């Protein structure tokens, strides 16, 4: 599959429908861009570390267990709404 996307003046792109379908992502999903050799690989975020910065400004400084519980609750709510 070869698809293209245009970069905006703010450095943003819209993932083409074919890519979103392949990654099984929808609005609000988090994707990770990883460098592998001379390529950039796009995949869905699966670990809490990959969500770093996603909740920026949403909570005060707290311990890791509390942060993980809040992230699970937040993402669980988003995923629950998406399936309706």
C-alpha cells in the first residue's frame, strides 16, 4: 500500500483512511512514530510509557501507581464511548 498525506504549516498530517483502518485507530487514538534503520514506522501506542505527555496538564504531580490508575480510567472511558 502506498498513500500520501500533506503536511500543514503547523507540521501536522491527517492519517489517510487506509492507514487508520490498517492500524485500527480512530479519533483520540495515540500512535507512535519510531525510527528503524532508515525508515519511520507508525504503530499504535500500547504501553503507558508510550502515552507520555498525552495527559499533560490534566493532573498534578503524583506517584506512578496513581498516575497509571488515572490513565487506565481515562482511556477506558474513551474506549467505552468509541464502541457505542
